[in-house]
């Protein structure tokens, strides 16, 4: 199992309008590369060059994404999923770049221009390639980004309390947060006790041991181990925290030797 890395390509065709029919003007623009998008606000730029003897303006339309506007453009990806982004005329990213009067970039003569792009934060979309096309007339440039499936994991303590010789149950919670639609597998290792396995775990108190087990179901019939596809717990990311319950049990009938017993389990998420 490997981390999923996918490319997002956004191609734009940008029109160049010069204000005098007698002028021969041209515009070239480099690729706008956002780099890797992980759910936090991400900026990117492209540079262009205007060659023109007189005055000019450069408009950009809303693009082809369903429901897109000039202030909320959309790249389209797998299964119609969209990734919102915006294009600006200024480095502070406060002046939207559109194709209506007052939102176009205007100027005079030969000059360099910059397209300021931004992907807004907290978008948890399906991994895959996302594209859009902005067009008016004459030139084009490509905007690219990469979405990487990402996961985090944390866990609470599993506290059995007092063991009196009867079967004793307890639970703990694992919190998983994965990129939307990213498949993942959570595994639990054998712990740190010598001779322990994922099917016979051991809490230790000095040289004394107390066997216990961890399960992925409330009936405590499905062992929770560490082999992907065999005894791990599978899930699919939503972009928000997901709670997974660990069901623990100390079997009854074990010899009672007083002490405080403990073990450390490592939870691993593979995606």
C-alpha cells in the first residue's frame, strides 16, 4: 500500500483584447503551478508578457466548471467533484480577475503581468485530476496542482480497571482523519511484551503477564491485527474525524497475581 499522489491540471485560455484595431499586440503566459494542496490555503502565480504599442486589457471568464462564476472558479475532477479556486490581479489577492469592466487587467505598452491564483482552505475532495478552462480569445496557459491523500491518527487509553478473574471488557477510541474518499487501513500491533502476538497480547507487571485481546467488533469475535487486508480495519476518508472503537477483553480464569499491568499498542494507518 502506498501513499496516493495525483496530479491536478487546470488549463486556461486567456483572451487578449487590444483597444485599437490598428495595433498588433500579443500576450504570453507561463504555467501557474500551485504545487501540493493538502487542505490548507494555497497560493500560486503565473507570469505573462504583453507586447503592445498602445493600451490593452486582458479578460478572464468564469471557466467551464459547473456553477462557476468569475469570483468562484471550479476545477472539475472524478465523479464531478469540484475544487474551488480564484484568480486575482494583485498580490494581496483582493482584486478578482474577471472579464467585465473594472475586473479586467488593463495597461499600456510592453509590460510584464502576473496572474495570482489561490485555492481556498478546507476543501476535502476526491484524489484525482481536476481541470478547468478559462477562455476568451487568443492565448492559453496551464495551471497545475497536486492533491495528496493524507491521514492522521490518534487514540485514547484502554483502561480495563480491576480484573477479578472473570472476563473483563473495555473500549477505547481511535480518531482517524483522512482526505475525502481516500481508502485506509488501521492496524494494531502485538504490543511490547516478549512473546506477545496480535492474537495473544500481554500486559506486564514486572515479570508477570496478563493475557488480553483486541477486537474490531462489539461481539469481540473479529481479532484486530496489523496485516493489511487480513485483520486490519478498513475505511474511507471523509475529510473529517472518524471514530473507530477498539473492543478489548481480558479472558477469565487467569491466575491472579496482584500488580499494575500495562502494555503499549502501536496503531498504524496505511493509505
